[in-house]
C-alpha cells in the first residue's frame, strides 16, 4: 500500500544510512522498524551497571562513604604540617 508521510530530514538521513548499512531497501527497513515498534511496545531499557573499583586501604577511623569527612581530615593534616614547618 502506498502512502505519504513527512519525515524530519535528520530521521530520513538516519533511515537511509541504516538501510545502506544493512543492504536492504528503504521500504523494507521502514516496514520492519514500524512492525517491531508496534509489536514490541516500549523498548526494554537495560539497567546501567556502574563498574566498581577498589580504593585501597582507608585510614583507620575514616569512613570513605563520607567524602566531606575525608576532605576535612586531609585539610586538617595539611594545616598542621604547614604550622610545623613555620617553627
């Protein structure tokens, strides 16, 4: 069946590029994408998993979950070091 639709220029270009990459006619690609969208409902979004890295050993008494506490302790140590250098 023949019909006329208005596509945004950027979408049309993406569809043409995809059809070229897949080596299929534009019409076939458009039909398959529309069919998959209508049959599948909303696309399933996979949850993002953030990689976890070890931060090494922490200083005793400092909870690494509390970044402000760590920053404050480091700042206090630096201030004490500078005061000792003045003597």
